[in-house]
C-alpha cells in the first residue's frame, strides 16, 4: 500500500472553537479542496517517477523540470476537480480524524500557529 504525506495547513483553524461533529465536518469540508489538490499532486509525482523509470536515461535527462512541475500541478488541479465522490467522502473522514487528533494533542494549535501533515493510504 502506498502512503502519501499531504501538508495540512491548520493556521486558519481555531481548533479550540471546534467542538461538535458538525464543526469538524465543516472545517474538513473547507480544507477538502486543498487536500484534494495536494493528493493529486502526490499522484502526479508518483506517475512521473514511474514513467521516468520506464524511459531510457538519455531521454529522461532531456526532460526539463518545468515539464515535471507543470505535470504535477495539472494532476493536482485535475484530481481536485474530478475526484470521485467516494474519494472525497473518505478524505473528509480522514481530515476529521486528523483534526480531532490535532485538537487532542497537548498544546493545541491555535489560529496563529502552524500546520500539520496527514498520511493518506
């Protein structure tokens, strides 16, 4: 099973104000587009690496990093826009779990403090 680290920026979230299941879902839904794009970028990067392994090294060396960056950026945007509903629901559930974990940690982050990262399997 492949795991991807997705940066989750909680700097705009006041975790102390999030109490109910609806609150957690609302925050997770707000974070969903960015998380989908990051996950799509991770998929794009993995696809790029798989393709690079298949290519001859001479061809690989000719490819620019701009092409790679654009491919990854496009994969992120595309996944954000066209991710299946089941993936979206699963990611919202994962975000809710990660938000709860972040809140339960000692020294709960506030609006002014940093973010977190989530692992997607």
